[in-house]
C-alpha cells in the first residue's frame, strides 16, 4: 500500500509536534513543510532531512503534485484561505482548531470537501486521549449511571492568541469532548464573555450547551489565571457512583446531600492520591 504523502503548513507552536508524530506513522510520508520563518524551516529540515520540499510559500506546497494531504497549523485568520485552496487543489485537509473564525467559512469548506469527495478534519486532539476514551467507555457502559450534567473548566492553558478570543481558542476542546461523550449535537448553545483591561478580545467566557432530553453542559474558559487546570465532572447517579468509589477505597468527607434549591445531590471526596473532588447528580 502506498503511503499518504503529507505537507505541513506552519511550524510555530504546534507544527513541529505534528511533524514529529507524523514521522512515527509508517503509512505516512512527510514530503513538505512550509513556514514564513527561515530559522524554523532550517531546524525542521535538519531534524528530518528526508523532507523534499522546504518552502516559505504555502501555495508551493499546496500546488505540489507530490502531496496528497495538507495539514494547516497556522494562525486562525489564515485557516480558511489555505484550507479552501488545498481542497480546490484536490488535497485532503487537517486543520487545527478552530477550523475558521466564521461559521459561514466553516460551512463553505464543509460543502467544498463534500463536492470534491475529500476529507476535511479538525484536529480535536483530546477526543483521542486515553482519559476521554475511558470516560466514554464508562458512560456507554452505564457505570456512572444516567448522565445529567457535564462541567468543564479550562484556564491558563496554551498561548494567548491575538487573532481570536478565549471562546474560539479554548472552548472548542471542551465542546468537542462533550459532543463526543454525549454522542449528539446540542440543541442550543450560548456564551457570555468579558474583556480583561489589557486584552484586545474576550479573555474570560462561560458557554452553555443543551442536549436532547435535558442534558446540560457548561464550559468555562479563561486565558489569564494564576492556576492551570482542566477538570471535567461527568455526572450520573450519585448513589451508584458513591457506592462504586467507596468500594475502591475512596474516602468521602460526608454522605451525599441534596442541594436546597436544585434537584441534585452532591458528595465530596478525597481520592487515593489525596485530591479533593466532587460528584453531582440525581439520587
């Protein structure tokens, strides 16, 4: 079987990681790299001398007959133009999140890929992580009971992006995870954000999405915070999860209690590593 010949555009924060991992896949051959920085191109070409096309012009890579697929890891403002040209040139496309900075642009790329019968994919990395795979397995097996609510906080992670705000930058990770876990598209989505005084865009945001039969998720994102965390709580039947964790040796600070104004039960625990956590859900 012939190898998939790939070109990577953008060698800044994430691009070198993509090249390194692609080189580990025996079915893939990295044929080309493109970046505006001569220094970055030199460093990557020294590390991987087998790469035959090294250029500052992304369109030289896109138009090359030696390329089957293009990976785009450039600033968001460039995603649409580069992805569209790649699809028009008959190339499959993997683009970093967010796919575009406008919904209309994303829709245009999707329709173009469908017409051309090409693969268009967004690199939602965490969907493939071992942790998310395990959570998905627990939910699908019913080990945590019925799913009612998901809460996710993502703060002080990655670089501060100047061309997009925190909603576009961080929230796609969590919404992609939630969509994957729930297995359905949300019925509605809303976000609220505020600017930091020195920022050019929204620096703190809360997004809520509602799924069929009342499932609800909440995502909080913040660029600048003294803490670094990403914590997801998958909420099902508290009684079932309480019993399961107790059997595993987890020590609970108190028995589950019902919140006075919500039809939800809460139980706080200390896990085997000494971390404090909480389960929330129906009894």
